[in-house]
C-alpha cells in the first residue's frame, strides 16, 4: 500500500456512485466545464537522464460532489474493485489527454475545503493485449487515478497513479496501491477555462 497515496485519497476517494443511483436532474453541461493543463513528471531510472516531462490536459465535464459519491465506497467494500469498475465504467465525466493518448474519465470527485478544491479523477484503465495474453500481474490494477488540489485561481499540483488498485481501509477511507510503486508528480497545473 502506498501510504502517501492513501493519505491523498482518504480525503477524496470514498466517493463513487453505484449503478442505478439517480442523480438530481441537471441542466445540460457544455463540454468541458473546465480544463486544466499540467505536466506529468516521471523519473527515468533506466537511463539516469533525469526527469521526463509529459504535457497532460484534464477536461472535466461534471464533477461529482463527495457526498454524492460516498455510496461507491460500499460498492468497493462489498463487491471489490471489479464491482466498482462496473459501477463507474462509461460515466463519461471528462477526458484526460496524455501526450497523444486520450482516456475517458469514468469518475471525477471533488471536495471544497476553504479556498482549495480536492479533485480525484478515475479511469478504468485500458488493458493491453500483452497483459491479457501473459496473465501479467498488472491485470490486478485496473484503474488509472490522478489526485490533485487546486486553489481559487485554478493552480495546483498532485499525483498520478497510472496502474492502481483501490481498497477500503479499516478506518473507512479508500487507499491506493500502485503497480510496481509507480507514481508520477503532477506539476505546474493551471486552469485553462
């Protein structure tokens, strides 16, 4: 268990809505409601050449307030991560663009605390053919996750967990474990619109 990730997610990720949950009727949203640009920074251990930086764009259509997302914690606790995956898959709450790749955001949860917004974005990670064919251990990490804080001006930072598993912790929070402890910094984040 990545304890740093668990601490970040405890404030945001007990937050998912079960299949069939009826949200209050809303006005149609324009896409995207807000877009953030940031840099994903990862260390290149293999070459020792320093850090690699990749431009990322996170477009949020309609975030789910934490209170509305809490029932998904029970889905995770009672049915495991595959039940959670089925409950959130296809919800289309936004889009993450990483370099030339795009991933739909199945869940975007936010919590306002003073001037800071805590935001968690979750995608059901696309499983690659070679993972399936080889029965790779990474198959047990079906989510991609980014957790970040932004201030009232839309500036912030956070962490990206490209291959993650979620679990309910004994204290009721939601923790994150990552495949091969791979996490990346999300830096120089700013609101575009």
